[in-house]
C-alpha cells in the first residue's frame, strides 16, 4: 500500500531512529602523563589506566580563544559524598600543558568576574547532608590559589554562612577567620600574617585567635579560660586563654596548631563556664590552622596518604 505522505513517513522513520551518541573529547595524553604522579592512585599507574577514570570539559578562562582543560576524576577519585578530585590545565603551545589548579569537590565552575585577566573559579564540596563548603580561587599570575572559603548550612529556612576564611592575594600572604555573628554562643575570629620570606617548614609569626560573645563573668578575669582539645582516646591537651577588653585571646605554638587537627572536640572551661564548640566552629578553627601551616610550607597531614 502506497502512503499518501511519503515525506512525513520518511521524517517519522528518522525520528524513530536512535540518535548517535556524541563521543566525549578525550583528555590529551600529555595531561594524563602529568596527572599520573599527581593523582597518586594505585588503580591508575599509567596514562592508559588513568584515562578510564577522568572526564573532560572545556572553558576559556582568559578570553584568548583557547579553552582550558577541566579534568574531573571518577571512580577511585571520588568519595562517598560525591566529592571528586579535579584539575585545571592550560595549553602553552609546543605540546605543553600547565597545571593551574588541583582541587576537589562537586565541580569547578567559572564565574563572570576576573582577576589578572582570568575568570574566578568556585568549587563546592559536600560536607554533610546539610552543609557544603565553597572555595573561591583567583589567578595570581601563574596559577589559581584559594583566596576564600565558606561553610554553608542549608535548612528549611534558607542557606546560612557558618564561617568564612579570607586569604587575599599579595605578599605577604594573610588569612582571616570569621564566624557568623548570628551564631549563638562563643564566636571565633582569627588573623595571621606570614613572614615576607618565611623559613619553609617552620611557623613564622604568631597566629591570633580571639573569642567573642563570652559572658562578662568570664572576661572580667585575666586568666579566664582553658581550651581543652579532647581526643577520641581520652587524651586532653590544655591551653590557657587570656581575657581583655571583653574577649578572650588564644596563642598557640606550632605544635599546638598541629595538635588542633588531631582532636575531634574543642572545649572551653572556666569558673562557672563550660562550653563545647559546635562542629562548625571547630571546622573553622581547623581550616584556619591548615592555612596557617600551609603558608609556611608545613604539611598539615604528613602521615596521610593522598
């Protein structure tokens, strides 16, 4: 039987045919070879093995018409929360690719603002079912560096910032910690300025950590509180807090800052005062400590495998 509408029949046949899947662009072999030692993953000992666990997207970050290479790990490069290792490369000609960023999260995303001619990058990471952490990266002339970070809490009433770290570009490097003023209980503020020419591997300068929101009955005494860092095995490290001007000041040594990273709980004790820092406040202190150590070339977690 001849159809009265041969053109419509032909179009219907084409519409019913499955579309050809577009093949993703492969990660260039020189990038894979660079990533093998950087990724340091036992399942990817060479470029061929690594190619099975990476995905590529392209974004032009500096407006030169040559899109940069956004490489995201899959499989062994991802955690249970969905955060994955991520790298950004740029093409330098003559077969060369330069690593601009080594990060990890839900996905590095370019923003509309730029610094030194390169777009700002954001990377969000899941911290829990209701918390995410956002890192902000700016181009310093050679690579992307973290210049801000914030822990966000997501509830039925909206999204709230719990703490923020700021690390502006420039020399010497600085880091500032601020807690959300709307948070009940003690609030923390921190500030650290690295030496212009720090000695790699040694803490240079004194990080400042202050406690606001303490009751007057506590801050009226000079030796007002003791910070207790409590480990899971029952070990406790105690550091005195001095109060002046209605706030408490804490001075920690290099060993103390390293210890902060190992203790899951931080508690403030004094005459008639006992408060355990909420997890967000402890996370802020830990993030601050990590930046202080990294600015001095000190590995915050030397015993952990990458």
